[in-house]
């Protein structure tokens, strides 16, 4: 006799979403410093990772929120928004998107 969970769905996007959120919160203190470039790398990469999990889970609508995060925080082709206050607000909006996506994206554990 083996124990079974009620669902085979797994929240594979939760860990990268939480790591992206942590990076965003740390980055909110580093917006005006040169270290913000490292935060931009981390956030952009984790946004793409969570977007891949959203695609795998057939929950493509999360990509609508994650793709702009990957583009805005992209340090290779940086987009300068000017005011640090705008970046600060976007940091918290992106963190909310990460948390919601990490909790809601579930990839089915069943294989054919």
C-alpha cells in the first residue's frame, strides 16, 4: 500500500518565482547603484524560467505578465525608465506577479 497525493500536479514554478521575488526586493534597495545590473540579470532569467513553466503547464496567460518583466529587467539591451521611483514601483508589481505565478502555475506530473 502506498500513499497517494490527491493530485499529481506540482508547483515547479514556485522556487524560481520566490527567488525572483527575493532578487526584486533586494534590488529595490539597489536601484541607484551599479549593483542593480546584477539584479536585472537575475530577475530577467527567473522571469524566463517561470515563463517556460507556465508554457509547460499550458497556462500561457502568465507569459503576458512575465515577458514584460524579462524585457524591462534585461541588462543586455537595457531600457532606461528614468525616475528611480518608477523602478521602485515596478519592482513591487513584478514581485506580485512572480508570487502569483509561482503559486498558481501547476505542471501535471503525469507522463504519457
